[in-house]
C-alpha cells in the first residue's frame, strides 16, 4: 500500500506540473497570435495611409457624395457662405 501511495503522489505532482506547463504554453501562444495580428493590422493600416491610396479614395468619395448638394450654393457669385455653413452643420457628425 505504501508503494501505491508513493506512486500516486509522484503522478499527482507530475499532473500539476503538466497542467501548469499547458497553461503557460497556451497563454504564451495566445499572446504571440495576438501580437502577430496586431502588428499585421498596424502594417496594413500604415501602408494604406502612407501610400496615398486610402486618402485619395476618401477624397474621391467625398467629392462624389457632396458635389451635387454643394453645387447649388457654389454656383452663385459670390458663393452663399451662410447656406454652406448651414449645410456643413447638418452634415457634420
């Protein structure tokens, strides 16, 4: 019976070591995956911003979306600044 207890305590100790090791490896792997995803998104965002493509697309979208609405106010000579300011207040979030 004594050898059985000795045998069980050795395996219990080993079980805790394996559980702790598994926990450490899992947490480490999750941190590595999170870091890789974060760095990938930062790199993609920087490439998009500094390449000039993303700002150009934003400007083009604004031109297409607001040209028709603003053309009424800008076609007058001089442009109707009060109406433009009122339009900007309505559009601005």
